[in-house]
C-alpha cells in the first residue's frame, strides 16, 4: 500500500501547483527562542502512574513527521473508514520518501491546554465558560493516558493548574479564574505553546496536542503579533480549537483572528449562537478528537535546519474536505 500511495502523490506533484510556504519565520524578540518541535511526542507518565497498555506505543525518529487530520463532508459530518490510498500528500512541494504508517480512529494520549479569556469584556458570560470547560474535561480525559492544564488570561497569562490528569485539580484551576483587565490573546497563545505544549519535544512517543481557546478574539494588550502566535503553535505541533464568545449574528475582526489561528494549525472555530449553547461546541471538539486519522511519513530531501516546511494533504474523493496543519518546523540540528 505504501508504494501505491507514494506513486500516486508523485503524480499529484506534477498535477497540483502548491505555493512554497515562507521559510524560517522569526520568533518575537521579547521571548526566548523556542526549540522547534519534533513530531508530536510526550514523556513518561507522572510519578506513581502506570502507563496505559491499551495505548499504542510508537517510536519515531527525528526525520519522521506525524500528521493528525480530520475528514468531513460539506455538511461537517466526520468521514470514517477511509484508507491510505484515499489521500495524496505533498511535503515542501514533494511527495514523501516513505509512508511509515496510516491509522484510523486513533487512540493516542491527549495533551490539552484549556486557555480561557478572563478579560473584562467577557465578564457577563464567564460563569458559563467555566461550567462548559469543566464538563468538557470530565468527558474527554482518560486518567491513565491523558493530561491537561488550565490557563486564564487578561493582560497577562496565568496558569491556575499545571499538567495533570486529576479532574478535581483541573476543576479547581478553572474555578480560580476571575475576570478583569485588558486582553492579551496573542501573548497567551504564544506563552501556552512555548512554556507548556512544547514540553516533551525530545521524547519518542507521539500524542495529540490541542489547545481549546475560549475568547472573543479581540486583543488590545499583546506584544506578540498574531502570526508569531501561530508559528509558535506550529512549532509545538498543537491544534487550536477556538470557541468564539461573540454572540452577535455578525462576524467581527476577533472572529477572523480565531479562524486564522485554528485553520493554520489544523483545527476549527465554533460560533455558538448563545452562551447557553457553548457546551455543544465542547462536545463537537470531543467528537473530533475521537474521529481523526494519523499518518506518519519520512519527507523527501529532509534537512535538520529549523525551516518551515509546508504540507498539502487532500482526499482523492473531492466530496470530502481534509483539515490538517499547514506545515511544521523541522528540528534544528
């Protein structure tokens, strides 16, 4: 099957013109340089915790890329049971040298950051945000394999619960958040990726890393630019799922910011029509995290130079849409 897949994408390379992504984006001067992340990985479980034997153990090398993606139809319904031969892939405008494995309905450990806007602008709906976030954590986390952290932000980001699989601790972390102050959204996303989601970048076991971001998308305090926050997410191999707290029928500038962040990282943005329906958006995120595909491949002409490499993945059946990250940063030698 690997040979068939590689042969097909070689033909796709001739037929499809894909613009080359920008190389080696800069890191903001105010923050320490982050080490570009290798494919999604995690370290050993916390002390005293036994590893979940039901989770597949996959050892990967530095020149392999883990690509986790979602396939939907035009109505947004998830499409299961597709095969490797149903897809074509380009990495840095070239067919991969080798496809190492392809899996459906993956069950990799989750590493989830809950990042909640706690600025003054969302005070009236803050309690609903907290309740929905707690319900999500109760539903999605498996104690043996998954971990999460909680971060709130106004002018500055604050971690109220570090990485843990303890639901009570995570609930306490969410309830510690108090609304007030300005909004530094880009700083919070950048910091969450640099300080938390880049953890484990040198380890050998893949995980699914996701950020659930609750905000109206407006920013009036950040030093980091939106594109710098996105690049740090790409370095951390993290998918953003954003939930907009803008309940008005019209989409504003902040909604576009959330959309751009989500799409660049392979995620999506949800626009619940009211605060009471926010929990439905969390349920959609939970369903997606359990309805994804995993592809591991070795790129052609791979170099450990820290450069950004573009990814173009599509389904041969054009009725279906593939949602994946736009690219990744190669490790620096």
